[in-house]
C-alpha cells in the first residue's frame, strides 16, 4: 500500500507527529508551506481569525500528488478549527477520489474533534483518526498511540 502523510504546522508539533506517522507507515510525507505570516502575536490572532471564519491561505505548490497514493493521512493543528493552509490544501486536491484517507489533529488540550469533523465534511469518511495533545509528544503513551493508529491503517 502506497501511503502519503501531509501536514501543516505553525509551531512544529504537527510536523513531529506527521513525521512519526510517516516513519511508522514507511510512507512519503510533505509539509504544506504557507506564504502567509502566522508567527508572533499578530500571527496568532490571524491564525485564529482564519480558522473561525473558514478563510483560505496562500500555499506553495505541493511536490506530491494525492492521486498517486492508496492512503492519504492529513494532519492539522487545532486553531479553534482547521488551520487555513489545510483548508486550502483540501480545496486544491480531490481527496474524495483517494481510496483511503485518515486524519490527525494536534492540539493544546481540547476541541480537536471539531477540526476532524470539519476535514471530514470537505473530504470523505476517514478509516481512522488520531488526536494528540502537544504536551504528550515523545511520551510512551504518545508512541503507543502512533503505533496503534498506524497498525489499524495498515490492516484496513
Ligand atoms: C490560533 C490558535 C488557536 C488555538 N486554539 C486551540 C484550541 O481551541 N484548543 C486547543 O487545544 N489548542 C489550541 N491551540 C493550540 C494548538 O493547537 C497547539 O499549540 C498545537 O500543538 C499547534 O500545532 P503546531 O505546533 O503544529 O502549529 C491554538 C493555537 C492557535 C495558534
């Protein structure tokens, strides 16, 4: 099974999780790169605004093509909603046509279910989902969660 892991990250946590999933799945992976500025205080406010008002973001052309994979795993940080660069990625790539999809969301502590359901509404039913609290990254519990998530993906 050919798998691809795609993720956007503002402060690095979703990259770590995306890369760990890709390693466990022996999958290709690619980061969504935005040309917009989301760092710092004003960047934080902008991120939240774009997530709440379902705005899009200007993103770089992806090197990978979702149509070449059997499974695409898509990850977003929780910005009080889906991160706007992920929303743009979805609008530019027909994930409905991909055989199998799965999602993950990295959050501070709560609300990631909303992000997962927003992604599902714009794509299709995932074969599995995963929520990670940023503070748990690297812990034994985190490693087990990644392992379990990926072994289910491999079986389905
Ligand atoms: C604008 C904004 C809104 C956020 N809202 C939430 C939230 O509602 N719930 C939560 O648990 N974390 C929230 N967070 C925290 C991020 O989800 C968390 O820091 C995550 O690890 C960021 O991932 P990243 O490092 O890949 O960017 C928010 C972060 C930002 C920037």
